[in-house]
């Protein structure tokens, strides 16, 4: 029996429509490859635009169009970034993290920023979804295994201001060794900007760079350290590396109310490293000089002690106006050790010791320019009579 003409027409029309739809879908799927800039500029959905970045020779141009459309896509960009990240290579993943960075910079998305009143701004609900998606993107980047992606993830984490990703970064940093690379500096810097005390334990081992503290790690530790890090500071006081012990001695000033820290710091006056001893002198004196003054005098008198440590003890006694140190300091004005002499003169000026004025005036006759300059510096801090001022005369 012959088919009804109407049925035939419907079947043909349906097939044609399906074919047209397939052609349109195929064309839309291929459009990012053949017209990446146009796709990035006009796509109503984020995924084709993200694919366009992959095919455009001028990636920066396409990236600009993509980041310019973020407000139009709202929170849809988050899931699109996550899906695309799973199927991309390392270089494309870096670009996707860069897009995520721009998303995090939108008003209201980063923690601590307010949602804009602009009608195109994200809503509170969209912000919650975006933060969750960006957080997942960071975690995926850290789990990737690439040495490049953690840097991009760190930039994104810093822009987002989200401390929930700190444990993942801590796991990553715990696998690194000192001295850190230039790329790793960005990760450390981001941890410092997030200021989470949980990062302190993994940052401490990264501090040494030869015999100096790495400035980026040092700054990050300063930003992250809180009272909650007392156990880490105490452990660092016994660390094998002298740079870490120096750091621990310096940080002890933040725990001056802890008898354990002060007691441990006192034992560091006998540390094998001279710079640890110097730092312990400075911090202990600032915490409570009355308990350490006599010990500093012993250190300054000890001719077996390293000269820089003796000089620090003398400077500290002068800074804290220690009258008990006057006899020793006066005796060092005639020392054959030039640096001890200069430091003694400086300390006597800081106290100040007016009984040393006549001797200092005599020293002004010396041909030693540095000695004369040091003596004048100290005399300016003493209580001089008019006659003494006349004898000293104006500075050259």
C-alpha cells in the first residue's frame, strides 16, 4: 500500500531538520578551530570560547576576548573551566588557570571583597559556586604533577584569598627542598599573602639559602606566624641548620610571655653559631634586660668569645644604659683591639657616661678619622659644660 503523501513529507522534513541540526552542531563544534577569535568574542557559552584559545595562533588576543566576556557567562565559567582542564595539556591548563585568575579578580569573588551593585555583577549564590569551582581548579593543578602549574595555581589562590587550599599547598611544599627555585618563590609568596599559620611548619625547612635566610621565605614566615606556632618555633631552636636557629631566636620576641621560650633562648647564648648567639643577645635583652645584663658583661669580658659577639654584647649594654658595665667599657677605651675601642666609646656615649668626657676630648687630637668621628658622636649625647663645648669645637 502506498505511503500517505503527508506522512512522507513529515518523514522527509524530520530527516532534513535532523541533518540541519547535525550540521549546525558540527559547525559550532568546529567553529573554535576555524574562527577562534570570532568564537571567543561572540559565544554565548564559555566552553567554545575556552576551546578557541587552544586553536588561536595569537593566544593573547583570544585570551583578552575570553576574559572580557566573563560577566556575560556568570557562574557558568566555573564548571566550564573544570571540564576543559581535565582534557587539556599543560600549556592549555596554564591558560585556563590564568582565566581563573581573572575570574577571581571580579568584584565579590575574592574573599574580603564586596559584591558590586552592577546588574552584571555576580550574585552571592554565583560567588559561592565560583569559589568552589576555582578551589577545585587549584587542587587539580597541584595534583597534576607538573612543575609549572603550581605557580599558576598559587597566583589564583592569592587572588582568590581562599585559605581552604592551604593544606594542599602545604603538602606540595613539604616535598620541596632548599634552596627553592625561582618558580617556587611564587608559591611561597602566595602562602605568605594568605597568612595561614598552618604553612609555617613547611616553610621553615625552606628558609636557608646557603648561610643566609631566603628573603621570600622569611617574609612569608613573618606573615604566617602567630601565637599558635609556638611548637614550631621551639622545634626550630634545636634545628641542625644555623639559619633556622637564627630565625627561631629572632621570632622568640613574639613569645616573650612564654617561660619555655625565654629559658630556651637563654641556652642559645652558648650556641655553636656566632650569629645565633648574637640574635639571642638582642632578643633576650629586649625581652627583659635585667635578667641578662650580668651574662652580657661576662660575654663582653670573655677574650675567648668571637669578636662580633663581644661587640654585640657591648652595644646592647650601651643601648640599655647599663651602669654596671661602665668600669669594663671605660677599660676598653684604651684597648689594643680597634673594634673593641670604637664600640666601647659608642656604648659610653649611649649610656651616657659623663665621666669619660675629659678622656674623649683628648682622643679628639688623634689622627684616626674614624676614631674622632666616633668620639664626637658620643660626646654629642653627653651633658657638656660650656667650657667642654669650647674645647671640642665645631664638627669639621
